[in-house]
């Protein structure tokens, strides 16, 4: 039957769905130490970058290669972001707990660093997957690109914060949704991120047909 042939739309869809499920499970498994979330995210983006350039093979070797080759840089990037996150969280805490005056100008001053940090984090690991660069330059570029492409940064950050937003709305629904995120949700989010960020990244580097990394146009 034609609809069961390997090239049929149905089989192509099932194959892509299976890859998304496998990729989501790989991301969760490699993120379990918590500290390796960054490298795991970078590895996932590596798969989507490769796929966007025509690769149709197994996701496992590409994921493992992306994790192994970017482990050190991704961990350093996480470390660089820690003080930014602490400062941003501290400013938000001061306002949200009423320690500081909740005037509109002060709220802007306090919440802007947090917003920019979330945006930059959304860019940092896709940049690591795509660009050959130092961790410091990658973080700098993440902030620059996030500011320079605000609508895309807002959309990508919104996608990445979906689990956290759901947890804030209802812990019950969050825990009920965990199986979905574990088995396919995280990879769908990564796929959507890569589609959105590809348009931004194309302004900074030529498209590589084989999906290999390119040298960044922004350096320290």
C-alpha cells in the first residue's frame, strides 16, 4: 500500500515524530545533572541545524558529537551567565517583595536586566551550536543579537519559558504536562527556536550546506 511506503507522507511524518521524541529524550537524559542543560541544549540545536541543511540520518551521532564538542564552551557560558542571573534575580526580588519602591521607572530599571538575560540565554546555546567562537564572545554576541532582534528574542524566550510559565499558572497542570515535555515537547520547542533564530543568524554568516560551524562575525 502506497501510504505505508517509506516515502509516503504518513511514513515521513511518523519518522520525523520519532526523531523528535528521541531527541527530546536525549535532551532530558543529558540534562539530568542540571549543570549540563547548556551542553544538552547546544547538542539539540546542532541536530536541528544539521537537519535544516539537508541531513536525514540518525539524530544520535549528531547529538553526541554536538554534546561532546561543545561541552566545555557551554559549561563556561553557563558560568559566565551566573553573575548576570544573580544580579537580575536580585533586582526583581527587591521590587516583587516590596523592598524597593515599586515606581514605574524603578521597575523598568530592575526588570530590564532580567529580561535581557533571559533573551541572551535563549541565543547563547544556539550560537554555540552554530558559531566557532570563545565563550566570552558568544555571550557578548548573544546580548547584541537579542537587543538587535527584539521581536525574535521575545518569541524565542517565550517558547523557552513555557514550562516555567505553566508552573507559575498551575503546578498541577505543570506536573501533568511533564510527560509531554519529556517525550516530545522540549524538542518541539528547540525546533521552533531554530526556525526563528535561523533568520537572525543568516544576517551574520553565510549558510553552510553541510551544517558545519562557521566563524562568527563578532569576536572579542
